[in-house]
C-alpha cells in the first residue's frame, strides 16, 4: 500500500509532521484505538502512522513540539528509533530507552543527518559523528545547532541481536562495534562450541 511508505506525513491544527520509524511498538493497536475514539482517521496499516498521529495529538496541547514528542514516546512500549521532521523547522531523533534499535548522527558541509545505520551516512557523504544513546532525544534546529536530552530511562540496555546477525550491513558500525567484526567473532565462537572439520 502506498500509504505505508515512510516517512508518514501527518497534518494537524498547528502544523505538519513527517515521521520515519524502525522497530516494533507492542501497544500500537491500543494507541490507535484510543486515537480513533478522539476522531483520528488512519489510512495506513503501519505503526509509523500511529506514532505520527500520537505526536500530532500531543502537539495539540499548549506545548512545544519537543514536549509533544516526549509525551508521545513515553507512551510507546517496544523497540524503536524515530526521526520526526516538524514544520517548526526541527528534526527530532529519538531512540528507545533500551537502545534496541540503532540510530546515529552524521555531519558534512551541508549540515547534519540521522540514519539507522552508519553505512547510510557513508553512502550520502556524511561523516559518522556518534551513535544516539539509548533513551536520548536529539533536537536539530534549521541552523544545525543541536540539543540533547535523555527522555526515556531504563535500568539496563537491551540491544536487538538481530541487528548484528541479520538486519545491519557488514560495513556498518553500531554502538562502537563493527558489524563485520561482530560476524567474525560470532563465527569464531560458533566454531569453538560446535567444532567441525572444515577448510
């Protein structure tokens, strides 16, 4: 369905949001039902539209777009990294409190970029700067200035292993660990635990 293509654009009384998301929100159905009871209409079948509508709903209250994002993400349960472009000329990036899904920041002479993998920054000629930390919200202004704050806190981190063994590309680096090196180390450990005659 074309409506499921990201970013999802949501219009609301005070502006417009474009939202992209990576992850799984386990309470998305309950949030969607609640928003529908408020009169929200949904065209897509993905969780991204639910998140974008939730942020827009929170932004209807007299609060900044940053506070609306904080209020929204604190209602989400699950693994996620989010990038939200606001008509208020702000780019907002948020990573879940466990840090299950990756998110990183890059920079070049044109400005800053946010991506789920460092190889995406490389492909677009951005220099990897750092990983966005678990629970961190980064607000990037139109002039390139940034403000960072921890908005989601968990007692521990819990990165999704599938990022290293299945999702992420070999030439990416996630949380200071090369995906290629992680594959290599896992192969070594597998050989120790299950030795076989092989070349």
